[in-house]
């Protein structure tokens, strides 16, 4: 590398091929590089799971030593230790839990993330999961497997079937995912209440109102649906305790697409087993993969999905690169960055 060139390291060879940077994506990064930059691409595999890898490849550690910018699935402590000139990290993941464990919060390195990139497929997943229980598809699937033609569950006086338009939805997190979900649900008639850390910032599209976290307990009692779409931070870890989950009205549905650590997983299993909740749509868990011994696997009222709600083949990389390349141009010209992470708040 010459002194005149600034280096970007691209570390996106994910072992999960759906998330690996495509050849077309690499070509686009090279073609749209700002003047005076070179691109160094790491070929060694890395992890895209969760908030990114726990450690970096030897190749990435070597290449990042002279890098000013790094584009990967987060950044790790070993990379940070080797990066003598690093000034900006852009994560292709939305969560930054592993990134913050690297020690980056104690530096002046800028950190941006992919928040909002997954909003559309995740919002559609949430709606699909809700309809699974609200229209009794869980029961229909069981009956189909038994070859049983019965309308009893669906037409019973106490049938739990309901329409989205008659539903009060409490959404924890009003960022990209929360907004995309609220916009779609409200267009179908649902009333969406948002919970955000700073309600003074206003009411985003799709929400009828927002409240602060101090009002969470009061709102749970009337929430027929609870959607967890907030980042994992010190303030949200184990936020949904057993006591809070028990505040939900009988027959409520819980959706978690955020992180498993936001919620008491054992309490959810208990409430489902007892019939207190109509269902739980769970894409994230305290430990992944979910243990084969977990009760959740065997509960019809639990829809267990292996952390794939963001998957949208053919759409992720165009959206992700639109964001990254816009930010790269902004960084190179000294303009404010999009998705700048507050490294102390955790998102």
C-alpha cells in the first residue's frame, strides 16, 4: 500500500452462503470506491451469525493493520488490537453486542451498522407469525397431519380466532424493524403502541402513540400482541421478566425477533404450557442453536424458527451495499454518517 492510498478491508466471506458477499457485490464496492482508496478483500471465512464472529481470521488481522476503514460482520478484539490506523467500522449486522465487547467503545473509532436493512422481511415474518396463531393455522396443520376434518376449534364459542384490525399491538423498539412492522400492521387496522427510550423524539409512522420504558408495565395489561424488536443493551437485557409477561392478558401472542436475552425463556414456556398465552413466535433464543431438550420444540403454541427472519435472498446485499457505499462516500468527504452507533447506549 502506498502512502497516498487509504485502505478499506472487506471481511464478508460468511460461511453461511446466503450472507456471503457476492462477486457482483465485491465488484460494485471496487467500482464505487472513492478516489484515493484501495480495497483489500479477506478470502478467509468468517461468521455472520448473531452479532458477528467471536474472533477474526489470520488473514483479516494481517490486512486490517494498515486499514483506515473496515466492513465486516462486526469487529473483534483481535482485529481492533491489530488495527493501528482504523478510523471507521461499518458492520453488516444490525446488532453490535459482539462489537462492543471488542473494546471499541473506549476508542474514537466511528461505528455504523446495518440497522433497518432487514426491516421489510422481518416485518413480513412478524405478520406471518401472528396470522399463524390468530387464524388458527397451528391447529389446522395438526389436523391435516392427522387427516382430521373438524371445525370444532374454529367455530367454538371460546375460539381464540381474531382479526388484525381488532388487535392492540405493543411494539418494544421503534427503529427500522418496529416502524416497518407498525406501518404494515396499522394499514391492516391494528392499533400499534411503541415503547422507546426517548419518547420525546416523537411518534414514528405506523404508531398511534409511543411511551417511555417507565410506562411498559402499564401498557402490557392491554396488549393482545407483544413484539420485541429492540436492540440488546444493558437496559433491555431480561427486560421481559416472568412478572412482566404475566401482565399480558390471557390469549396474548408474544413475538421475539430481537435477541433471546431480552426475555425469560423459561417463563414463556411455562405460560404457553399453562394456556395463558395463545402463542409465541420465536426467532431468537438465549442459546443458539436452541437445545434439543427445550420444551419449546414440543409446544404447538410455540412457533420456533432458527433465527432466519431477516433472510431475503437477492435483496439483502443490494440494500446493504446501498447503505455502506453511501456511508463510504460520506466518510471520505467528511459528511455525517448514517446509522452512527452510540457506543455507550449500545445502538
